[in-house]
């Protein structure tokens, strides 16, 4: 069964057709990677899923229900969670407070402290807990934002370029974390440029090009597809 | 056991991360200042003490603005509108019902409630209409100025509510002072020592209450919205509700200022909602350091005192000085002068103690 599904989804920014009739189905329990050249409309598709943009036309279903018009916070409360491309952490607050704000909505007060400490440990940010989040390294900021997304105990986790700016070690750790979450039943949709990372985690891959679904399949099918190679020609990330 | 838990969690909230002054040194100074404030009437003339209550009257409004703007990130120019609504309400209600049987206290509560209700209606349209940033400032300022204009044209005898004449630009006067019913006879809170202690107690209660609020779960979300509203919403919070609640609480505090001011001077005029009046809270709060309750409180008292000194000594430039002060603050210490000094002192203190260990 599809946990997330779109029907003929379109988004125009003025004269720009950024999402072009997308029919997309995300299977419950899979790790799915969304790839495509810069400006293909990957982040826009995420924003449509989250309700931050409303589609010009088309529909979005989550667990079989039409959420096309639902408010962003309503979608989050139904179990969707996101890590943005540009980390949206609370820069002037401490790392600990960032996690507290993410966690407090879903936890009883008496388990909150313990849970924050666990998450800090997991993110390897225990020593940095009283630092302002804005002073973290780029990789740590990414970690923190992933931690905040995970803290919501989502059913569907959207990750927009989770490993950008991370060291190879951090990238590998992120991959392991995603797989572990997935084993616990979390469906993951990740936008990624790092093909090694995609190979590590993805069950299926979708290629987006000029806002349209260009190809879909396993990573091996995608990599051996000459048309896909062609659209990536000249793209530094290929 | 449960009581001990409640106590420890209350202390935690009083001393939480959203307030700059923390720990033993801070609370020691706090107690010291409080003792000094309590002792002051013993060394001063009752008349002066009563006059100086004037400074306390404004602090509630400033703390409210700190909550809305400093913690919530929403710049409201509307504080004096709610000040005026509550002030006039107090005038009308207390003039009509008098000061027996503690009715002035009912008038106080009803007037603050009127300001809160007005702010809830206005805030609903602002926040649920997704009006933010500079537009919210413009709308709130417009509301303030419209109210001023409206009250200014109520000079005619037709503008009378019961026995209370609104009196147009000359302002409304003659309402009774706040009166506390007491066994041996009512205590009338004329500007004197009794009013001083009552206002001081109210101020301490509001300050501590706000400290609890900003360090609570609610406060956490409020500062999160200030830092990044989109991210806060993507954590599942309906940010409109949080902004609205902060706006109503902050506006109600402005209303409390309005009632205290009106009762203190037995007088309120439309000018209390004018352009100048509307801008002053912004100056107090910005100069002190809007993102912290303590710096807001200290800054407001210092700026008010300085302003008063300038006007008394015949300077016509008091307002200009206020403007310059605001500009300097924005340029030199955007987070507030008192805030920056406090952070500096705190940093030095920490380094000193760290060196000792
Ligand atoms: N709010 C907006 N208004 C107008 N145009 C927009 C807006 N958001 C995105 N676009 C345009 O839509 C196109 C797709 O942008 P989007 O950010 O979705 O691409 P992307 O696939 O995520 O790219 P990248 O790999 O660089 O992150 C781009 O041409 C972008 O300029
Ligand atoms: Mg993108």
C-alpha cells in the first residue's frame, strides 16, 4: 500500500512549471531516493508534500486520505516529518533546547530529560549540548536537524539532502541511522546527490527532471539507463 | 513528595534557559534589590514615594511587549491601544459604580479583560490572517491612532456613558482610585506608601509569573517561532495559536498599566494612545534588551527615569534624546544596552569562577 501518493500534481511559479503532472506513489516501509539535476523541482515537491506550497492542481494522499489542503502542522501531527535542505534549526537557542522543542510535543514531562539525553548521545552532540545551535559545524547542524525530525517519531520521514556538507564518516553514520529507522517501520523519502549514499540505502529510486518523473527503478536500473546518464551530463554531481 | 516535585519544577522554570539572570548570584541580587525597594518608603517622603509609583505603572506594559516582541518576535505598536482601552474602561466603570465594596477591583479586572478581549479579536485577524512583520506593525499602529482620534472627538455632552463624560482631548478625570475593602475601613490607594507596596507586589508577581511562562513549554515554542516560524510549524505546532496567546497576555499587561496609571493619576487622555506614546514602549524595551524580562524591566526604569529627569530640568529635547537613544541602541547593541552589559558581566563572572576552579 502507498503511504504517500500524488495524482496529477502540478505547481506553477508564475510562468515556471516546477512540478509537471507528477503521479508518484511511495510504498509503506520503503526507502526511496529522489534524484535529479539542480533545479529539477525536488525540494518543491517536498514543500508540496508538507503543505508549505499548495499545488496549482492535483491531489496528495497520505495513508489513503486526501491531505491536499491540510495545514503543515496537521500533516506533521499525522506522522510526517522533515529535514530541510538548508538546516532550519533554532540558531540562537542551545542544542539541548532545540531538541527539547522537538521532543516536548510528543513526550510526557517526566520522560523528557532522559529522552533528550538519549538523543544527544545518539547524535554525538552530548558535549555540545549547551552550545548555541548556530555555532555548530555544518555537519553537526545537519545532524541536529535530522535528530529533530526523528524526535517526532514519524511514520514518514522526508530528508532533503541529508548528507550535504558531511564528512564520509558522518555520511556513513547517517546511512546506518536511516536504515535502522526503516527497520523500525519508518518510511523514508530522501533527496540525495551522493550516489554512493543512494546505493547504500535506497530500495527504489525516482529521477526527477524539469519537474516530471523521468525514470523509476532500482539503483542498478537507474545507473544503467542511458537516458538518465544523458540528463546528468555536465552535472558535477553525476 | 508530589509537593517537592512541584517546588523543584517551579524553581527550574523560574531559573530556566529563556531568562538571562540565573543562579545564585542573580537571585541574591534580586533579593537585595527587593529589600531595597521595600525599604525605600521608610527613608523617603510619602508624597515622593507615591509619585514614583508612576515608574512602576509602565513596567507591566514593557514586560508585555517583551513577551510579544522579544520572545515572540512580533513587533506590536499596539501596546498603548490596550493601555487606553483598559484605562478608559476603568474610568467609565469606576465612575459609574463607585469605589465601595471593592468595586474598583472589579473595575480593574473588567478593564484588563476588556483589553484582553479586544486584543484577542484583533490578534485573531492578524495571526490567523497570516499578517506578520512590518504589516503587523502598521496595522497595530493604525488601530492605536484610530482609537486616539476617536477618543479625541468625544468632547461633546453626547459622549457620556452613564455618569462618565469622556471629555474629548482634555481627557477623562475624577474616577476613584483603586480601593481595597478592609475590616477596619477601606484602604484607598492614593499615590502614597500603600499604593507603592501594592504596585510593587503586583510587579514582582507579574515578573515572576512571566519568568515561569517563558521558561515553560509554551515559552520554548514561542522563542522557537521567533527563531524560525517555518521550522516550528514543521515540528507540529500551530504557531498562530502561540502567537495569539502571547499577544493577548502581553496586551492584557498593557491594559493593567492603563488601569494602574488611570487610577494613580485619576486621569487619562487620548494622548496616552498617540504617536509619541505608542513609540515610547518600543524605546524602553529595545534599549533595555527586549529578549529578556530582566533587562526589559531594568531598561524601562532607567529610560523612564532619565526621560523624567530631562523633562523636569526643562529640556525640550527629551523626546529627541529618546530617538537618539533608540538609534544608538540599534547601531551599537542591537540586543539592548542593558542586555549587552549583562551578558558582558555574566561572561566575566563565569571566566573568573572558571579560573578559580
Ligand atoms: N518560491 C519559488 N518561487 C519561484 N520559483 C521557485 C520557488 N521555489 C523554487 N523555484 C524554482 O523552481 C525550480 C525548482 O526548484 P527546487 O528548489 O525545487 O529544485 P531542486 O530540485 O530542489 O534543486 P536543488 O538540487 O538545487 O536543491 C527552480 O528553478 C527554482 O528556481
Ligand atoms: Mg533542493
